[in-house]
């Protein structure tokens, strides 16, 4: 009680989004860590003359659900949390 949990769910691409781009190359889900998400993008110079290494942004959550996660996967993770928040629950 009193703790805030933050989850991240990356939805699957819609068919029209799949046609415009090839997957989600800028998002990386470390296989050994279900709490992290890595966002990358190329770092071009302002003049566009040189290409530098990609920029990397690390995000941490209580849980990250990749695009292929099912509704069942998510519910299994939060079901106890939902039961505790239910005003009909004896724990509330």
C-alpha cells in the first residue's frame, strides 16, 4: 500500500505502420531484464555531414511488456494489484 508501480506496454504495430517502417528498430527489450527498455536513434550532426554513434536512452519500469505480450501476460502481472484496489475486497 502506498507504493506507485509503473508499467510500460509497447503495443504492436498497426498494419499501416508496418508498411511505413520495418518493425521497431529503435526499441530494444533486454531479454534478461523485464524491467528495462532501451531507446536508440542515430545521432547526426546538425549539418548532416558526419554520422556519430547512436544515442541511447535507458528507461526502467516495474515491468516492461513488449509488443508480443498478451492480455493474459499483463493480467497475470497485475491481478493481485487489481484485487487489492477493488473496494469490495476485504483488504481495502
